[in-house]
C-alpha cells in the first residue's frame, strides 16, 4: 500500500515542478521592442507637448508656450513652422482646448470651459504674418448651459458632431450645430447606483474619427480598457461594437461624492488612428503605486477597426502622447532625452509583416 500511495504523490510533485518550469503564457499576437531616433528640428523649442495630429507632412501639437496653445512642424523638411492659438478670453483667444481634429484643410478644436467649437484654416495658419484668424463654428454654452461636452469629433454629416461629456441621461451626445440641438444615447459599463452625470466624470473617454469611413472609435481614458467602434449612417442611425473590458475602475467615496480611487489602474493615455489601425498608448499603472508616473506609458496596443488585437510595441521611453503617420510606418512623440524636450520617432514594422 505504501508504494501505491507514493506513486501519485511523486507524480503530483513532478507535475508541480514541470508546470513551474513551463514558459509563461504567450499572447496570440506579436510584441515588438523598438528604439527611438531623435528628430532634429530647425528652430524647435518645446515646453510639454501633449495631444498630436499628423496631416500629410504636418505635425500639429498642443503645447502651451509663450501664451500660445498650438504648434506645427514640417516633419518632412524638419522645420518648426509656427505657434498659434493665443491664450486668453478675448474674441480671438482660447481657454482650455480639449479635442483636436483636422477636416477639410482646417485645424479644429473644442474647449471645455467655454464650450466652443472653433477652427483655423490652413491658409490662415501658414499665410498670416501674425496670429491667424480663428473661426467659431458653434458656441455650445449658449445652446445649453447645463451640459458640458468634454471630447468630440466632427462627423461626415454636415454640421454634426459626436461628443462625450457629463450628461444626465446617457453616454454620447449627437450635436446638430446648425439647428442648435443635441440628442443623448448610450450607457456606461457599470450598473451600480450612480447617476449618469457622475458616470460621465468617472468614465471619461475620447472620440476619434476614421480617416475616410463613417466610423468613430471611443477610447476609455484612464478608467478601463473598453473600446467602442461606432458606425453611423446619413440618417443618424448608429451601431456600436465593443470589446470586452477586462476590468472596471476602483471607486472611492468622499462624503456623498463618488470618484476614482488612487488604487484604480490607468489604462489608455493617448491614441492615434489610420485607415487600417487604432494605436493606443497604455499605462497599466495606478497613482497609489506609481504617483505621477502613472500618467506615462511605453506600451502601444494596436487594434484593427474590427477591434482585433494586432500587436503590441514596447518603446524605450515613457510617453504622454503619440501620433502615427497615415502609412503606418512611423510613430512620433515628444520626450526629454537630455535636459531639452525633443521630437522622437520610432519605426513600425507590423504593417509590412502582415
């Protein structure tokens, strides 16, 4: 009997040892480790650049320097071209820009505090010897003082925008700036007894339009890894495709106020899209454990527009923002390699391998 009993015991020990020696789980997508190159820009001086957009050879970015919010670089000829978007509360000045978008040769944005949508035509930016003229498309605060829009994107339906924000009855707002009205739809991913307005504060997300199709991706900022691709038609009908979020944020209560806990893990920090792919800068860190460093990441998650995971890139530098060229060949960002902030570039290879 002793020998009979010992056999399964030995097998069990062997099994534990064997399993312990097994390699770690490997994902079913490739992971690439890539190194940066510093891009030397003529006459370039940068503060703390954040949001970025690429249009052909033009790299637009938000960077509050010398009372201007925006800058633009010619990345083909390596020239710093201009700063524009004067900071202030005057008729041609800006307070707190939020989303940036480019449409019809115009650099556009919305603001949170004043709730306006405004644009700078490329001709004004590059031909005006002084501050280019800013055109205000809509003043949303006049339309509805009770609603605050955070991020938005123009749709391929004239005068319509899709927005996220702090609403009392849903997740998305379809804004008709021509007829001065909006409609709210969609729901946030948790069902706890929390009002929609509070959920809008907790589950902040950003919308990015496909370069050429009637599709918008909604990227969760900081709180979970939920992605939604919204497809729409001319008649304003929407279909929403979601991935499966692997977790929800950790919440805390102060008095009667519900908010994110410092234990909650930051997820996506920034984004860039092309015709084929969605690029997401990932943190995976909490403020409680990493402090301010939670707002930086060095991993890029790449999805196609059907929300299939294509690959990951692990960069050699922690970033706050990214921009990818339309041909999926290069990723740009800013970072302080030395004592100065520099423009950095990484070569991407996944598209050439597929």
